[in-house]
C-alpha cells in the first residue's frame, strides 16, 4: 500500500510560479531559483524511489511519501517511510549526479567534473528523523517497532565510493538500483534475529492509522514563507518566448510587443499562477487588474475558457478553479 502526501510536488509548482512572477532583480530571486532547482531535483529523486520501491511485494509493505509529523513543536518530514511486520524504515533520498565518496570518518563528498566538494552528511539528517520518529512512537504509546534507516542516492548515474569505517554506513547508504534488494535483505536480517519481534496485522494497522491521521502538512503560503508580499510580484501576462510581462490581448490572441510571439491561451498560466501565489478566488475586477485588461466581458470570456466556477452575484462574484 502506497500513501502519497507529496508535499514536494506542490512546493515545486509554487516555486515555479513564484520564479515567474517575482519582479526582475528582486533580492530573493537567486535564493528562490536555487530552491526551485533543489526541490525539483528532489522531486525527481522521489519519483525514481517510488518506481524502484513499487517492485516490493504489495501486501507486505506500507509505503508513505512525504509524511510530516509533529514532535512537540518541531516538525519532521520523511521523504519515504516504509513499514512491514519487522520495522519502520525512514529512507532519505538524495539526487546528486556523479560520484559520492564517503571517507573513513563518514564525511560525504560529491565529485563532479573533477572537483571534490564536501556536502552535508545525509546521515545526520536521517538520524535526527529516526530519533524524532522513535520519540513520536513512544509519545503516542504505539508498539515499540524497530526503526532502522537507509540513505538512497536516487540518480541512476550516481556511483558510491564508500570508505567508511562504520559498518552501518557501509550497509545502509545505497544506490537506487540496490534499494529494493537492501530493503529485502534488511527484512530477512530482522526476521533471522532471535530477539526480533514480528508485529501483528492489528499492531501495524494501529501504527498506520496514527501515521495517517497525524500527517501535518505545511500550511504557510509560499509568499509568507519567503517573506514576500504581493507588491514584490509582477502583474500581467508573461510571454512564454521572451519571459517579459507585456502581452496584450487583441482579436482573440495574446501578442508580445517585444518578440512578436502570439498565443491564444497565455492567460491560462497567468491565472494558474495567480491562484497558487495570491488566493484561490478572483473577481472580474481583480482579473482586469491582474491580466492588464480593461474589459470585464473579455475577462469573463477568458475565465470561461478555463471553466472557472463562479459563486455569488454581480460585482462580488468570485471565480475559482473547477473541482477536479
Ligand atoms: Zn515575447
């Protein structure tokens, strides 16, 4: 059973919208571009992990993606959490391409284009998650299930040179191709231990119910989390060819005065970005302002091309995206 919470998918969409609409030269532009790259690469890594884990026997494993739990006031989120009758296994995913080298003291280096760059150890991150997860299980009076861990490098082109003196690092830092095998080996290893407990279906169900009902998604809006206000955003419709915000609407087409590109539906991306960045509803007046149009009739027509659903009457009528 795979349960996806997929927060990273929404974050990538939000960052892409923010990257488009943030005013040129804004002080936070490079931070947002870097975060976008990081989350986008992370998302690809997670999708690749999903693919490789999908080969595990379905009835034996519960798989949770992007589960975020609260321990006291502190939130911790796990890329992947896997549960079977022997353990609860956080899997931390990294998506670096190239070579990963781990020295004898557990320091991680990323070798790319001949440069050896020290990177943050994923072991610290995963051990913190394991610690928080154990505390959370105790606090919720849940069965005392073991919590081993894995770190997976999810880019299929990555190779790992592991010189660590720590046997756990040797065993548990793996490439994506070896992931499924490692999960199966770990399961066998736990089953073969005399003292290892096999948890019953009802115990697993109880843990599962708790995990699902305690997922706490981030609720802060993207603008708030970067301390950006609406004034920092462009308005208007962006030209997809030259990325300028100058498109005007004439004879049922959007025209760019700079590169002369035309588009019948450039307003669609603009309004989707509006709903992501600003709010989930829009009035005709707000639509006129945001799309740089003076005619409410044209805005109404453009809204109807997207099947926006309207609520309320006359000037206060609020439009929003249709339910999926
Ligand atoms: Zn253009």
